[in-house]
C-alpha cells in the first residue's frame, strides 16, 4: 500500500515538474499549492525532486556553455577588431550627414526663393495684364465722359442760358468737338491698322512657333508613353534621362519655355485704338459706319498679305515669311472676333478665310512646281503642316491644305526621282563591271550587310573569292532604301493611317524602279562604251537585284507594320523592271556581236579571180572564230538560254553575211578557185559550230545555221545540176535549201562575161557541149525563177 502511494506521489511530482517547466510563471501558484495540499511530507520529497531536476538542468547548461564558449570568444575578438573601423565609419557618416544637411539647407533656401520669385512673377504678369485691359477702358471712359458732358451741356445747361452769346458759341462748337473726337479716334485706328500690317509677320511667327512647340511636346509625350511600356525611365540609348514627369530633357525644356513665355496677340499689339474707336462711334450712333470701314480695310489688307514675292520659291524663308503674315492676320481677326461685340462676325472671318484659302492653294501650287530641291519641298511641307495646325487651333477649317499636301507630295517625289536619277547615273559610271573581290570574312560581311546575298557554294569557298555581282549592286540596293527613307519623311505629320503611308511608299518606290532606275539602266545599256563584258555583268547584276526585290518588300513592311497580305497593299514592280533591263541587255549583246562580226567581215579580202585555193582558211575568218570562242567563254555566268541564243544569233548572222558577200551585186565575177576558198572558210564555220562553243545545243542544231551556204557550195563544188533540177521542189531534195534565184545569181557571176577574163574558155576549147549545158542550166534556172514570181 505504501509502495503504491509512493509511486503515485513520484508520478504526481513528475507531472508537476513538467507543468512548471512548460507553463507560464503566472500559473505556477496553484500548481505548488497542490504539493502542500497532499501528504504531510510530500513537499520535502518534491523539494528533493526539484533540486535534482535543477542540478540536471545546470549540468546541461554548463555543457551548452562549454560547447559554445570558444565561438563566443572568437565573436568578441572579431567585434573588438571591427570597433575601430566602426568608429571611423561613424565619423565619416556624421561628417557626410553634416555636409548633406548644410547643402540641403542652401538648396531649401534657394527653392523657397525660386518659389517666391515665381509667385511674384505671376502676380506681376497678372497685374500688367489687368492694367492693360483697364487702359483702353479708362481712355474710352474719358472720351465717353467728354461726350456725355457735351450732351448734358447741349441738352440741359446751354438751353437755360442760351441768351448769352458765349453759350451760343459753345453750342456751335460742340458738334465740331464731336467730329474732332471721331477724327482722333479714326486716326488712331488707321495707325493701328498700319501697325498690325507691319507686325503681322511677327504675330504669325510667334503663333506658329507656339504651335510647333506644342506639336513637339505632344510627340515627345506620345513617344515616351509608347516607350514606357517596354523601357525604364531612360531613353532608347540610356543617354537621355527623363525628368520626374516622364519627359526627356529636351521636351521638359520646351515645356518650361511654354510655361515661362506664352505670348498672345494682345501681348504684341495694342488693341486699345479699336476698342476706343468702336465705343466712340457706338456712343455717337454711327457704329455701322465704323464696322463697314474696318471690314473694308481689313479685306484690302488681306489681299495684300496674300500676294507672294516673285522669288518666294527660292528659299524656305520666303515661304515662312508668307505663312507668318497670313497667320498674323487671322490671329488678329480671331482676337477682334472674341474681344469685341459684333465688330467682325464669324461669317465675316469665314468669308475672309475661304477667299484666302483659295488664293493660298493657288500660290503654293504654282510656286512649289518651281522647286527642284527635295529638301526645300520637304521644308515647305513641314511649314504647311505647322501653318495648318496653327490656324486649325484658332477654329479655321484646313482640310483643303492637307489635300494640297498630296499634290506637294507628288512634286516631292518628282524631285526625289530626279535626284536619285543622278545618284544612279554616278553609280553606273563609277562601276568597274567586274565581280566583287573579297579578301577576308570582314569584307564579305560588309558586302552582305548592305545587300541580301546568299549562295551556299560561294560561302563554302576559301578566301580570297569573288561575288558574282559588281559593286554597283549593293550601292543601288542601299540607295533604294535611302529613297524609301526620304519618301517616308514626307508622310510624317500628315495624319494618315499606316496603310495609307505604306501605299504611298510602295507607289513612290515603284516609280523609282519602273521609271528612274529602269531609264538609267536602258541608257546605260545603249552607251557605246559598254562592251560585251559589261553587258554580261549587267545581266548578272539585274538578276541579283531582281531577287532582292522581296527584301525591299519586307523592308517597307517593317517600317509601316502593314502586312503584305493586306487586300489593298500595292506590290513592287521591280521584277518587271529588271527583267526588261535584262532583256534589253541581251538584245544589245546580240546586236554588238553582230556588229563585231560585221567588222571582221569588212576585213575580208578575197581574190575572186584566183585560179585555185591555197588550201587554208582566210585569216580574217580565223580571227573572227577565235573572237567568238573567247567571247562565249565569258558567257559561262549567263543563263543558258541567253548564251545559246547569242551563239545561234551570231552563227546565223555570220552565215547571212557570208551569203550576202557571195551575192553582192557589185561583185561581177567569181572563179572556181574563189568558190573553193570560200568553201574552206565555211567549213571552219561549221567546225566551230560543231565544237559546241556554248553547251546545251542538241545534235547539229547550231550547224544548221550554215545549211543554206553548205548546200549552195556543194552544188557548185560537185557541179550536180542534174540532181538539183530533177529533185527541185521535192521534200527529199539534196539541195532543198538552195533557192533558184540564188543559184542563178552565183552562176551568172561564173559565166563568160568578158573576153579579158573568161573562166569558161577551157570549156569551149575542150568541150563545147559542156558550155551548152551551162547555158541550158541558166535557162532552166531562169524559168524556175520566173515561175516562182508568177506563182507569188
């Protein structure tokens, strides 16, 4: 029983100890009370248990301290080492804080001074403005008081003392005084009209400058709003920091300028004469007269302002002065419209503006046509835009001015086309028409960066190597891109959609390609100093430029962000331009080859009366064949059909020229020996044709160019007239290509036509029957020729 109680006591004490260790100290009281409420000696046993537990915790704490003692000592040592640096840093921080406080105190004082000055400046400006408004009213009040006084004298006081002579004199003088006041006020009005006529350009200049600053400010804000979606508070190149309001430094400066100086028409012109004169005429009951006079004078001034100087188109300053005067005129009218009651009406200003607008458009249309400088036309466009924006801000409709800009844009494109025609001409004149040599990777990348060239075979070649096109190709491509940029400048600020701008760019680029560049290429091809080698290079160049047209399409698309798949997107016509130029160059190659053949033919010096051939081909013909062979080797870079056509054309022309040489009417006699020599030359031509100077011909296609000559010469060499006459007209005839008239003409040259040189004398001596046979052949050939002519 005692053991059971002792076990329960130990368990209870263990529970109490755990509760003391785990609970808050505020709840320990009730727990300890339960110890004393238990058995009489239980608290002593609990105290022993508590002491044992305390000693156990002390040992654990001692172990923990021993374990961490060395780390603590090391930490204290490090802390002592840092203390010196901390004290030094504290001194620097204190010094920096003190200097910062001193500098801030000065900045704070200056800021307060700036705020105070700004408040004073604003108050002074407001005071001056109010005083200026009061001055005309005060002067008007003085005149008004004088007029009221005269009215009181005339109607009230003078009648009371009218019996006195001085009163009669006063009564007679009062109307004169009224007229003097009207004349003085009218004189002031005339001075005012003269003054604003002289200063209207200054007023207009100020108004247009403010409109331009406002446009620049809005553009900067729009640009920063666009960039803020993807950029931090810095510009594109991190060199243009933004101010606290998100604007660039330039835009912020313009904003401050606008805040500091905002001049109006009233700041530049004293309108008090108008107010005074209007009030006086109103009091005198003659307001309508004043209104009619003012409007009439302003109409005259409007006509003077709208007259341009004859040389206005020569400089941008001439246009600027013209616009400034017009803007100044209408700014004044707008102020009068809003500052007076009915002196001018909206209908009157609209009438003036419509008249002015028609005149302005006619003047600009005429003078812009004289401009040959694209930079001047571009400046004119910018002035028109600012001019339109300025007057639009005053409520005047300007849609017709923006319509006029489309005409100016056409003029701008024309000047650009003329400028780029000279650029293209210089490029072509300076080109060496040889493949571009590249010595290393840097030179290769430099060319490829300017022109989209890709060729896997050439890229595999080792340096140095040559690119197939000449140096004019990347230059032309770069200049077309420059033209697109220049054309794009005109589209800025025209309030047009991206699709319209894209359409404008493509149309102007098409004009550049199909008209300017095409004309330059055609003229280049026709120049006499352009030889066959140059023509071959031109064909290669146009081929590469044709392939680059798709990259120009992508270039415009990247600028305007308009997809080329859009329904109304205009396509570039560069393909047809370069194809036409290439076809022209090919035709010129054929022509020059034929001309060169003619030059060699002219060197021919046959001895038409030779007894027999010397067994060798003529020198001129061998030179001609060598020339053709070397020329066709240059054609290896040309498309196959071009080289084949050139070769076939040359052979046909050579055959035709040789045939014409035989049949020349000035050639009267031909010996059999000459025929044999001629046959040797034709055989060399046939050997050349069979040697395949240009690959791609099937069978003896090229040799067929000389088939007419071959059959004609075979007929005479074999003297096979019986076969010819018997088979004539048959499809299987051996001499199917020999025309009777041709055979007759050549046979006539071989007949006995003179006693001095009779090549058939041996026939008459040895065999008169053969002479008769010849006569018979001639007769039969003539009958065939006559039959052909009758049949035709």
